[in-house]
C-alpha cells in the first residue's frame, strides 16, 4: 500500500541559496548541518573563494541529499 502522507523538505532551497551569497562565512554549510566544513569555510574565507565556486555547482545536489537524509 502506498504511503499517502507527503514528505516535506526540512531545508529550503531558497534560503540555502540566499546564505550561499555569503558563502565565505560558511553559513549555508551550517544551515545544512555540515558544521565541520562550515567552520573550515569560516576560518579560510570560503577556502579563498574556491569553496564558494564549488558550492555554486553542487548546492542543489547538497540540498536534495540533506532533505532525503532527514526522512
């Protein structure tokens, strides 16, 4: 029998991208529960900008994985 309840996403994509604008602080990493990499990004200014570029391409996937792992 199919599960009739809908799964709601626990983390917003819009908020994740808004926090990514300040990626050099690691704030989007903290929001998605990645405190270790968030701390590293905070103290290295987003891995000198390279981490921000990486997240630009992978943030959508990271959000999807985070929301699936919270089920």
